[in-house]
């Protein structure tokens, strides 16, 4: 039995290429069309020679023991974007290695998996740069890469797996945070679409002096500096630091719909993460509330990088549920723990007048102590149905239904806005940058 198992294992490691199979059928026409035993003798001789060449090819292929293969992944993969993955291959033999390499990302990850014809010279090292796009957040696992090492004629190959299986944690879009951090250091945030707002007025901190310009408020003139310089000088202000912002993320039923390649919840989580980074960078205290029917997670407002990392971990764990969100329970929970005036950024979805009234009744409990900002996402598909051409009765019906959905949402947002809530409704792909810009605008206008 041991011999049988060893033989079966050895056969599984041998790969006969399509080239060999094609060459093996070459004698078939000769055997079919020519009579007598000689065509059979020739065919069998050909197959014997081919088998000998395939065996020699297999033996000439660089074995697994002479190849060192490693994998490099980011510690935190980002959802919805291409994450780099590098396979390094070191050939420790004196022969060139001709390889096909197949990476094994988790199911659902988009990206190139197979690299054919990878040649690694004797005592050389190469790196294969790949990229994979995760469709959702969570904990996943990469499998063992598969390798085929061919002989010089590519008639046969050694087939083996490299034991590199390991976990891969997919987080919100960390790459957007890294890009924002780099742009901030270079003073290039505007290139990402993020505004840098400074203004004067109540609730702001003094930054510097500058010459008076048309349109400046006379109340901002610094009369002592004006007297010294002999020309009007005004005080320049920047938004206050150490303000309080709470990010409230709804994980309920309406946030499970798709918004392009990602769900609405994943879009909201990405936006909340970027907003948390910009807030901690601005010196504000940032907190987090994740809720559905119940409160799933709460982080009290804190400032600094550790606060941001704690928010990152909680957003990584946020899971959507097919249940109605309990706004009243969530915001009562928040109001009881937030004595200081705060900007409450609520990432949710509002459909219909009745849900918006329930939300409005809940938000009234935040006034006047806190300032709510309700953030929702537009639906490009529904907008397309409502505004597209109508040629048939079915298309007219779909357009009417879509128009009704859009009108209900517009009425709901108008109702919230009329009662004192700030409202932001944007396309999903603009959600992160638009949320940050609205937060900066709130600070610049001194609304807190």
C-alpha cells in the first residue's frame, strides 16, 4: 500500500503538457490509412521515443527543493482597490528555471492569477508583481501558490504547491488615507479634491496677519498692526482645534444595496475612515458609533493617531444586517454620553417621508446641543431610469416608479434640512471627499 501511495503521489507531481499530447497523436493517421504491422511498429517506436524525451524533460526541470518562493502582501488590504501582491522566486540551481506560477487569492478577489513562461536564470531572483481587489471587508486567506517547472523542451513539468497559505485581513480603503497623508505633507490636498478652507469670524483661532482686501470684514482689522504699518491689516483665522466629531454609521437593511462595485455600507465605512483621519490630523476629537437595531460599537471621542487606529479596527469589523436601524436607541445612547457640543455625522440612507420623519424626531433630541450632518448616497441606476428615454409602456412604468423614489428621497432630505440638520447627498464614488469637504466647511464657518 505504501508503494501504491508513493507512486500515486509521484504521478500527481508529473504534468504532461499539451505539446506532448499533440505529438503523441501524430502517428494516428499513419496507423489508420496504411495497412500492415509496420505502421504500428513505427507508431509504438515514436511513442517510446516521445516518452523517453518527456521523462528526460521532467528530470531536467528544476525541482522544488532548488526554488525558494515567498509572498509579500500589505498588512492591511484595502477594499475595492488593487492591492499589490509580490511573489519572489529564487533559483538556487545551476540551470535556468522555466515556470508557470499560479497565485491563489481568496474567492471573489479580482486580479491576474496566472503567470506563464517565467524564466529565472541560474542563481538568480525575480519578483512577480500582481494585484488583487477584494470585494468586501473581513478576514480571508490566501492559499498555496501552484508551480509547474518545465524541462527545456516543455514536454513535461514538475508540479508542486508552495506552502504559503496565510490570513489576509481586508480593511476599509487604507490607500485613500495614505494618499491623503502624503498629499497633506506635500501641500497637495486640492489635487485629491479636498478643500483647504480658512476664514475669519466667531469660533475660529488666530493664525496670522495679512493686508486688507476688498470684502474683508472691518471687525477683523487689527488696529495696532495697522497703525504700525501705516496700511490696513486684518487678522487671519483658521478653524478651531479640539472640536468634537462623532461618526455614526448605520449598518441596517438599506445600507446593504450595491453602489457600484461596493455596498453602500462599504462606501460609508471608507468615507468615515478618511474623515476620521482628517479630523485627527486637524487636532479634533473623533468618536465612532456603529449601529443597526442595536448599538454594535462605540468609541468615545479622542484625539491622536491611536484614536484613528481604534476607529480603523472597529470599521474593519462593522457588518451589515438585514434589519431596520433603530435611530432613537442609537442617538439616545450617543446623547447620554456626549455632554460637549459635537458634530454628529450620520451615514445612512433615507427612503420615503415616514422614515425621514422618524429620523427627524430622533434628531430633535440632539438639538440644540449637537449639530447633525446626515450623509446619504445617490443611486445612479434609479436616476438613469427616471431620466432615460421612454419607448415602451414597461419603460414608462419603470421611469414613473424611479421618479417617485427620487421625489420621496428629495422630500425627505428637504424636510431634514428645513428642521436644522445639515444634509449631504452625493454619488457613491464622491462620498469620501465630499464628506471631508463638508466637515471642513463646518469648521471654517464656525458652526460648532
